[in-house]
């Protein structure tokens, strides 16, 4: 009789533990807000210098981020449309240009490109969403690059205040 009770208690404890583990598998995934990134601020950006090549085009439709101005230390989601006509394939990327000679800034420019900053494209029209990590102040832009690497062959600068390259 005593052995039966111990077995029964062990079985109930195992069932509760297994049920709890199973329910935890269905828990909600953390949101950006849960990990400290509130990207809901609307950036009232302006476009600046724009140079396109043979029928290509980039239009930025909206920017949201952790700040409502384009300043270092923030993250921005950039959405828009593109037309790639001059190449069969290309890469669309969001970067920051800065030509200062400050050694600390030069070191910051060596930060690896994040996957969310680039998008592989085929010739044609489409929509894009890029995430720009603004590690240092400069001139943000969305630009086309050759699919195999190399220098930009067209792009548009954007930002707020002094960050806009005119």
C-alpha cells in the first residue's frame, strides 16, 4: 500500500512537470519592445542628393526608429520602392557616409555590415525594407551596388537636419 502511494505521487509530479514544460513551448515570443528596441517613432525625414543610373530609381516612403531624428546610437527601419533597370542583379543597401579624419570614427566604419542592411535584387520593380544601425553621425543613404561587390552606381541620401547630404 505504501509503495503504491509513492508511485502515484511520482507519476503525478512527472505529469505536472511535463505539462508545465509542454505549455512553456507555446509561450509568446519576445517582441522588439521586450528586448529594448522600440522602433515605433516616425522619422520626418527629407531626401537630399540623388543620383541614378540608366532608368534606376529608389524612393524612400517611410522611416521609423528608436529616435525621431537621424542621430548616432539609434536603429532605423527604412521602407520604400525601387526600380532596377541598368543591371540584371544588384544589392540594395542602407549605409552612412562620413569622410571625417577622426581615428575613432574610422574605427567605427570598420563595423561589419549587418544582414538587415542589404537586400539582393533582380532587375525590375519592387518594395524594400532595410534596417540601418546608425553607429556614428554622418549622411545616411540607400544605394545600389553591383551584385558581386564594388562601388555604388546610384542612390539617394536622406535624413534629418545636418545628416542630409544635399
